[in-house]
C-alpha cells in the first residue's frame, strides 16, 4: 500500500486538547510528536520565550529528521513556519468553558513541570490565560489561529467540541 507521509499540525487555545489529540495520532500512526512548548521557551523564571530564530532552527532540525510527524502548539509565529511542510491541519476551536474544564482535568505534564503540585500551582494563571484567547491580538490569539486556518490550502479540519474531536478520530483509521 502506497500512502503519503502524515505531516499534521494541530493548534488552538490552551486546554483545547492539542496534546491529547497529538498523542493519540502519534500512537495510532507511529509518527513522531512534537509539542512546541518544548522548544518555545527558555528555562527561566519568570518564563521567557526563546529567540524566534532558535526555535525555528529546532523545528527545521525536527522536520528534516522525521518524515512523518504531528506537531502541536499555540504559537502562530512558529506554526506559520512549519505549516508549509504540513499536508493537514487541525484547528481545535473550542469554547472557553470547555478549555477551562480540560485544563482542570489535565494530567501531569512531566515534560513541562517538575511535579503535579507545580503544575497545579500554575492552574489559576493558565485559566486566566485561556479566558483572554478571544481578546488577544498576539501570536497566541484566536485571530492568529483563524488566519492560519483560513490561509492553509491543504486538508483542514476545525473541531469546536471535545465530542466532535473524539468522533473525528474515526476519520483517521485507514
């Protein structure tokens, strides 16, 4: 069977389910998963973005090293670079209440936090961040994500609920 390489980009608000969907697709198709949070930030207190050029260099290395992948994040400035290599995008455009609920149920993200307690201590700030999504005008905004979605000419899907996302996974079975 000859099939095209899977190169999927997933984006949306914090708590929209990007990591969960990317993990499922990565396991289903045995493709490499890249969470852009890993290469977007410096290890600093308070948190500080890496220089864009450094993050883009790491993305280029990842894309060259892996024929198939799923990349997820909320950084439109990084996504617009990698989306050129994608053959599919998924926009998780869920309402604020759903994203907040998902954040409250989020399992410990060991690649981001040293402990569950450290993650939980950040929850209030994260919820405030999620609430600002429709009002922001930066690279993390609904506006920036809609622009990415509208400009992409390949296969694209927009999910507006957790139920819809779960049902949509059936479309990926070969």
